[in-house]
């Protein structure tokens, strides 16, 4: 079994960590550097963090007051990110997920954070996304993860 050597900068006089911690922390472990995406937008152990939280926060800042809408699978972390980001931005969060006999932990988290959860039947992902797209236009400006 071979061990990979740590990546080295080809430009030895260039500080390749310059500005890297502005978005996410960079930690050094011996000769290794790690860019910690999991700590992006970190607020505490009880809230989600990471690049998606950072991106949703940036989108919310560009569209103040706009609700956040997502259609996703029942186990998707997207409902967690949308619910937490909407709550932090003080806007309505709307999550379309497949209906289940028992709600998933992610769906319960979204509900606990005040998101409007619309449980869709039939619970196909394409149906959830279509319902989210159909509901978005009446809101005017809507924060979306991807163009719909």
C-alpha cells in the first residue's frame, strides 16, 4: 500500500494559503493542509454549516425578503440548509418533500426550524421539484439552489 505525499506548491515563494481562510478555515496538520468546508459559515454545533449554508446566506443577501423554496428527497440535507438559512435570514422557508409514513429526521428538523413543509404524493423527486417550481412564481423573487 502506497502513501500519498502531501501536495506542494510549485511556486515555493507563493503563499498558497493567502486568502484561503476568508471562505473556509484552513488547518495545518504537520506537512498537510486541510481546507475545512465543513466549517464554512459555522455558527455552532446545533446548526448546519458548510459551503451550502454559506451559498444560501449569500443568495438571501442578494434577494432580501425573498422566501427560500426547495424540492428535494425526504432524506436530503437541502431541507436542513434551506430551513436554517431561511430562519437566519428571517424569511419564509418552503420545503417540498415526498410524503412518508414517518417523517425523516431532516424533515423534522426543517419543521422544527419553522419551515413550511409540503409533503407530496406521489413522492417522486421529479414531482417534488415540479411542485416547488410551480409554487415559486407567485412569490416573485425566490432564492433557488439551481435555476428552475
